[in-house]
C-alpha cells in the first residue's frame, strides 16, 4: 500500500498524509510461471533431467492455440507452453523473441470476476472483458502487459 505525502495550499495549511485508494488484496498465491518454448518435449525433458520435476497435467487449450505441460512446484506450477498453430499469439511471441522465455505470470485470485472488474475500474486495459475458461477447469482473464509493468498477467480462479 502506498502512502502519499501531499502538501496543500495556503487556504488549507499543513502537510497531510493520505493513503491512496488501494483495493483489498486480490492476489492469493502465484498460480504459475509460464515459459513459452518451441519444443514441449525437450522442455519437459530439461525440467525432469535437471530438477527432477515431473508433469502433473497436460492439456491442449484450443482457444489460445497452445499446449501446456504443468509441473507442480509446492502449491504452484511451472507452465511449459508451446503453440499448436501458426496464428497462435505464442507462436508470434516466440518468433519475435527468437527463442524460449518467460511469457506470463498467473496469479491465483479468489474471484476472477471481482479481480478483473477492479483492474478495469482503475482504467487498465484487459484482454478478456469477462472471465473465461482456462486449463484444468480454471476460470481466467488476462491483463494487457502494456498496462502491467511489461508483464502479461493471467488472473486464475481455481
Ligand atoms: N509479455 C510482455 N509483453 C508482451 C507479451 C508478453 N507475453 N506479448 C506481447 N507483448 C508486447 C510486445 O512486445 C509488443 O510490445 P511493443 O509494442 O513495445 O513492441 C506489444 O506487447 C504488442 O505485441 P504484439 O506482438 O503485437 O502481440 P499481440 O498484440 O498480437 O498479442 C497479447 C499480445 C498480450 C495481446 C496476446 O498475447 C494475448 O492476447 N495474450 C493473452 C492470451 C494468451 O497469452 N494465451 C496463451 C496462454 C494461455 C494459458 O496460459 O492458458
Ligand atoms: Co497461463
């Protein structure tokens, strides 16, 4: 929560400390770190051979044109992500970047609709106007990276 020191004019003398209007905490946990890769099998092998991490869940998310492999790390996941078709935004992202890397962060929220409305009410661009189905039965919504410190954010309700 940020504290703003505000000096006010002569007609209202003195210095006041006022708290900015922050919402109640919306993020309950890191749900996943998503790493986009050109070769899902090779990425799974890397995590297994290097860290002993194994696949907990695998799914094709047709709406996003991706296939994911989720590796469980404590209560969170590493989401290895690869495009399933050329017009997938992840295919474009990999081509622009020229290789694998962190694509987005998924934060767990208690209520995706409430969190999304809070972000929208603050004037930030979102990529989903309403919550939609994600993988493994979750409900998700994405926030535009240009309005989120250059990081694509996925709000995830389990
Ligand atoms: N993280 C940070 N910045 C990103 C980004 C990302 N993942 N993807 C794109 N950008 C930036 C680009 O660098 C570019 O910046 P500049 O204008 O400064 O060059 C800008 O955003 C626009 O990029 P773009 O290449 O034109 O990309 P698009 O607008 O075609 O798509 C985005 C970007 C974020 C709108 C799109 O990827 C999207 O809608 N994502 C949400 C859905 C999604 O990511 N699904 C896959 C995962 C599914 C899952 O996890 O289940
Ligand atoms: Co994700």
